[in-house]
C-alpha cells in the first residue's frame, strides 16, 4: 500500500516537470505560430522561452532538493533523489532542445 502511494506521489510530482517541459519545448520548436519578442527585426522568442524553460527546471530541482532534505522516511528520500536526478536529465535535455537560444 505504501509503495502504491509513493508511486502516485512520484507521478504527481514529476508532472510538475514534464508538463512545463513539454509545453515550452513545443513552443520553442513551433516558432512560426508564436508571437515574437523584441523589436527592430529581432526575434527573441527562442531566448525568452528557453530562459523560462531553464528557470522552470531550476525551480523544480530546488523544490526537489528541499523536499529531499526535509523528508523523514528513506522511501521518500529515495523518491526525491530520483526526481532530482530526472531534473538534472531534463536540464541536460533542455540544453539540446534550445539551440536557437544560444
């Protein structure tokens, strides 16, 4: 019963990373239909959406790190460590997803 509850918590918390990552990645790769930021012929939308993506992942990783340190059971600590590692993987993936940003 506890493992099922922990699995539900894992899925719920990982959704806070997966959903923004998916939405921002789709926005970054669909540059024609989004409004452009900037003026004077410059399109800064890749930069803006890329920075929002990196910020969302960083905030999520800080949240998981804090939860890791304040968790009381070893099962919860293991779950938060997995979530933190998935955040690191998402950060690396975001580096490759945002080529227009740099």
